[in-house]
C-alpha cells in the first residue's frame, strides 16, 4: 500500500503551507527533500531563513530533476485551471503530485472536460495526481462518507465546521475578510475574490460517495460576512465592532431521497469551535470534534501522508474517494 524506501520529494509554492510541508518532509525519516520551487525571483538561488538546512530555491521544476524526485507537493493556488500548467509540467517529468488546491479535491465538479484531459495525460505517463486537505478533503466530505459506512440508509448529511481564525495564518485571515467593511466584503464576494474555496467540491465528493451526482447548477452556495460585536485583534490589525471578523459559507443540495447541508464559519473570536457531522436516517449517527480539526497543521499532514501513497496508486487524476486511507505512519 505504501511506498517503501526513501521517497524523494520537491515542494512547489513556498507560502506558509508550502514551507511547513517542506519542514515536515525534512523531519520524516522516510522522505528526503530534494527541491524547493517558487516563482518569486527574490527567493531564487537562495536558502529560506525558515529552512536553513533545506535546498536552495529553484524557479522551475526542471532545475530539481537531477535529484530524482518522485513526488511533488504543490501549494500554489486554489483554482484547478490555474494549477494545470504545473500539473502538466510534473506529468511530463513523471512526477506524482499531491496538492492543497481546493478545486483539485474534486476537479470534475467545475472543470469536467479539463479534468478528463489531465486524467488521460497522467495515465499515459503513469503518475497519480491528488488534491487533498482538511476542507475540502476530509471534514465535510471524506469524514461523513466514512461515517456513512456504519449505517444502511442515509437520508441526509449535515456538517457544521466552526473554527477560530485568530489561531490561523495571516493569509487565511485575509481570505475570510478580517478587518474589512461589510460593504467591501460583499463587493469582493460578488466578484468571487474572497472567501474559502472548495465547499461546492465537498458537496460533489460527498454526493458521489453516497452514489449520486451533484452538478454545479443544483448546489446553492451562500457566502456572507461575520460581523464583530466587540473589539478583536487579528494579524491584520484591530477589528472594531461593525467590521468583518470572518465569513460564513454554506452549501446545500438535494438529490434523490438525499439532502446535503454544509455550514462553514471561519472567523476571529469563534468561541464554540468544532466540527460536527450528522448522518440523518433510520439510525442517525453524530460525530463531533471539539475545537475543530487544526487546519494548518492538518493540511500539511494530509499532504505528507498522501505523498507516501501516490507511487503505489493507480495512475490518473484521483480524489480522496479513490485512494486507500492515508493514515499517519510515524
């Protein structure tokens, strides 16, 4: 099931998640970090201060090939269409890919034709490609799918994820609108320029796991700001009452005798942080993770644990429904 031997890995995209993923690779006795790639010219040819013992940063994948990488961890974008050039470059050089790209978690949801093309190209070069993470990739899709294996009939699934964004990295706080005015948040939301990506993909993945197909036109997605009712501090500055402290993102879909409701809140100052999954049916089942799954560290863990599997997975563009359970091996 798992790759045996030393697994040579490169990391592409050196934001907070990429840097932490690279550090996790270096700490893993079964992996070797053989390359770092980022398009930022200020990083080119240098060692990162956060990774003083890591390799120097290259500006392209080709520069790492002499070290014989097997797997690329890609943390560059949330949108599948934007990651495709990187995927094709990795495919060309026979690199397996695991990515935190949210839309890659279930790429056929919005990009069916392009996903089919990439799947065909990956199979020809005999490499596996996978999008994973906490959400999408686990809490709102894979976890309820696994829980459903403990019942014989599912009428509905409701997932509530509430997390305190004060404990998360600065880019995430910016992504959920902390310190903005409600008007500016709503403007960016209308333009698709703010918010967490992937809730539609979670609906589609969960529906597929339960034997149905959720198409974009049938999934209702709502994004709205969470407004501060007191003074709060964030990595972006002080949030005054009436300003945005985060976002609430919901998605709902109804199929044949099946309803799915996903409710995600990511905001500074959330006091009842938790992940809650409710399986609705003749034998209802509920599971709660107090405090919620720790997003940043768990995202890195999902990338590292999946990376171990990819060399043994059947080639193609995969989802978390297609691969064996990527359990922790340390």
